[in-house]
C-alpha cells in the first residue's frame, strides 16, 4: 500500500510542478495519468499494484462523475446556448442525437451478433464528451471564443443529457429480459428520473436556505465554504441512489439549480468542487491505465478497434458538420469542432454501470467503450496543441 501511495504521490508532485511545461507540448493530464498507470502497473513494470475490484472502480468513477456533473452544470452559462449562431445548442439538439443514431447504425454493421437495443446502449455510452480531455482546446485563448465556449458548454451538458437516454434504454432492456409489460420500462425511467430530480432540487434548496442563514449571521468561514458545493454534489448523488433514483440526474439537476441560486458566489464556491474533482480524476485515470486497460486488452478485436476509430471520426464529425450547416464557421473550424469531442470519464462510468444489467454482449460493449476512451486519450491528447497552433497561425 505504501509503495503505491509513494509512487502516486511522487508522480503527482512532479506533474504539479512541471504541468505548464508538459501541457504546452503534446501531452495533457489524463494522457499522462493513464500512461503512468499503464507503465507502472501490472501490464508493464508491475511496481504499481492496485488491488481494486470492479466495485471499487465503480465507486471511484461514480463519485468523480457526480462531482463533475454537478460542477459542469453549475458552471454552465445557459445564456450562451443561443450565442454564436446557437453553436452549443446545435451541438446538443442536432449533433448529439445524430451521434447516437450514427453509433447505433455503425454498430449494426460491425456487431451483427449484438442485439440492437444493446447497440443503442453502446452508442449512448460513447456520445458524451469530456471537458477535461478537451482542456487544451477550451482553455486556450488562441482558439476562437465561440469555439471554446461552444465546446465547453456542450461537454458540460451532454453527459447529463445522456443519462436519461441511457436509463430509458436500460429500462427497455430490463423489460425485454423479464418479458414484462412495456409499462414497467416507463415506470422504471420515471422513478429514476423523478426521484433523482426531486432529490437534486430539494437538497439544493435546503442548502441555499442554510447558506443564507449563515450569511445573515456571519457564521461562515471562507476555508470551509470551499466544501459546500462538493458536499452538496455528493449528497445529491448519495440520497438519490439510496432512494432508488438516479444519483447522476440528482447531481446534474442540483448543479443547474445551484447555478441559479448561488449565482453571485458560485465561482468562488465551485473552486473546491473543481479541485476535488481534479484529484479524483487523477486517481481514476491512473486506475484506468493500471487496472482497466490490461483487463480488457485481450478482448479487443479488429471490429472493436474499427468501431472505436469510427466513433471518434465519422460518427462524431458528420453529425457536427450537419449541425453547423449554414453557419459562418469555415470548413476547417467545423472539422476542428467535430474532432474535439473526446470521450472520457462519463463513458468509463456508464460502461462500469451497465455491468450490473443483463446484457447478452457485456464484454463487447464494455471493451468497445474502453477501447474508444483509450484511443481518444491518445489521439486527442497529442493533436490538440498542434491543431490549435495551426488555426492560430492562420489568423482570423
């Protein structure tokens, strides 16, 4: 245990000191963390021995995603949805559904043995994008502001939007496997969404009232205030799960409401959430490299690799080009927006989550999702800075 702790702490120390230098080149945080896990883990050097089972990976990834969902929703500026010719709105209401449809159609072609409903689940797993993996783009001032804001808002909201879609498909799967009436699927979805939304709204309203009371009597301490929203995000998630609802919906809805209720203080309060999420993300990506990739590596077939490549290219890019049709953005900029739809944390969590459901092709679906994330971390990590430099050098 102490050897693992020392290795992780040493890596985090060195990376934190030289992050600016490393991330200005062809590397980013998730890529470095994954590679460290892969190199130090059992697959290669074997000095990092993380004895963590699927349940441990699930809890770690779920908590990380809950905090990220809450923070992204709370940070999202919904007024930007219609800005810049509606770029974020186009990506969400045109690009996202077409991406799921495209993923399903390609799955029907490549995985004929997998039931259509399970292919729809796979397509939904791979639809949300990861803001952390696209940080080199969305935080780079050399990228046009509309592009940065559009990609940032899209990645902040599409994982939350994909949760109810995934729940619908999973409910249909349960109904199909149990040969139950269609009303059961509706009941399951309404229950998960309703309890999740109610938990998120109720707990955020209570937290806001307590915060006002504390503000009124000057009972706050700035140091401890940093934990207010991280604690709220985990509370929303845990209570919803405890009551039989979706903790992800609770975290997402709670974050959207917190964005409105804590409007004046949210940027200060969210610093703690973002730092907490960053730390958990480091651990998640190291575990992904050290534990998850080696376990699925032997299951990666040629069709899985092909699907992963198509998922990152035509399945993502064509819907974006369709969604941005007739906008003022030139073709290369639209292609740039389409390419930078990296898959990451949400896909990992969804893939782990579906392992609790009776899929006939669990191994194929999970292996394809993991393969796509692996390729995304590598390809988006090394291509971000060079393409940004090219667009910046081209001028306005």
